[in-house]
C-alpha cells in the first residue's frame, strides 16, 4: 500500500478519492490521466505541467492528497477540454522524473534515493539513514514472506498470526485509509507517518480505526485476518514517497 503506501480522502462516496474509474481498463478519456504505480500528485503535476493545487481542486482531493494506481485523475476543470501541452515539453518533464520500475499501485517515486532492496543495499531512511520515524513490529509472529524489489506480489512482508491476534500501528501517525476498497489487500489500514513515509496493513479480519484517527506506535488498529490462501497473516508494507521499500530494513532487529 500499498501502499501508499502506500493516500486517501473520501468525497460523496465510501471509496477513497479520486473516485473516477476505479480499476480502469482500456483507453483513457480526454481530460483524465491514468494513475500508474510510482505516481504521486506532485509527480503527475510536474509531468503534465499543471500545479498540484489545481489537480487537487479538480479531483476534490484533501490532504494528504493521495492517489491510487488504476484510477483516473482529472487533468482539466470539470466540463472543460484539457489543454494539450507541446509534446517536447511533456517529454522533457517526463525525462526529469524517475520512471517507475513496476506496473501499477499506489503513489510515487520522487528521486530522493533508491528503493531499499535485499541485495545488500539500503535506501535512505533505513537503519543506516534514519527516517525520522520510530518503527516497531506491527505483529509478533514468524516472517512468512519477505520483500522482493521489483516484484509487485512481494511489495511488503507477511507475518504469520492467529485468529484474533492484534495488529498494532508500527509508528505514530494518522490513519489515511481504513476499508476494503483496494483490490488485493483485503481490509486495509494505511497510516501516514510524515511527508515521506506510510505504512500499510492488509488482510485484516476487523478494522479498529477509521480515517482521520491519530494513532500511537503500538496502538491496536486491526485484527489479523486471512490471506488469499486461507492462512492467518498480516501483509505489511513501508512506503517511502509512495515507493515500496523493505520493511525489515526499518523495523528493529529481532531474533
């Protein structure tokens, strides 16, 4: 979440904004942009040469101005035809923006360091370069799946659990999303910790917090649920500027 994940605000709908074309497939209509994995509002605004403030207004987005992959973002005022920017200008802006390495999912890469991988590299904000966030493990249980850079099916780690186990906030923050509207995550919690970092908690049986809640590290936010294969577990992601990074590099070491 992830995501962002990594993020979300509702508007006249129980689903998070933007509300246009969830799980969109096919040609993108004029006046819209199809959000891709690695995008954030600021990245899209820079790429299209439109101010972030205008994009947020046209799409009725509120802080933290989160957008999701496979949704449509309005790029012109409602009821107006979008202005076509010269191809050279758009191309030059796109060239200055790092290209996402994976297909679609929430949020952005903004050129502030490479993704943390398991091949001996650590991204900015890992244990070697503090993130400014005090992290803790969200669940006491065995690590049943590890992070794999560039693999959207391994965008986080999975921690084994039992029915009724409590999922806890990994760090202080504000709940940006709480619901079951994102395909592939089940009942999902997303917490914004600061301007760069989000954490996501998927496959929950029951959600204990709602959007807008302020939470403290270690606070109960959900109950462990079942993954796609029926095993009780937590899918946990850490996202830096919307890009999934290896949570193990941020969490305290444990046996």
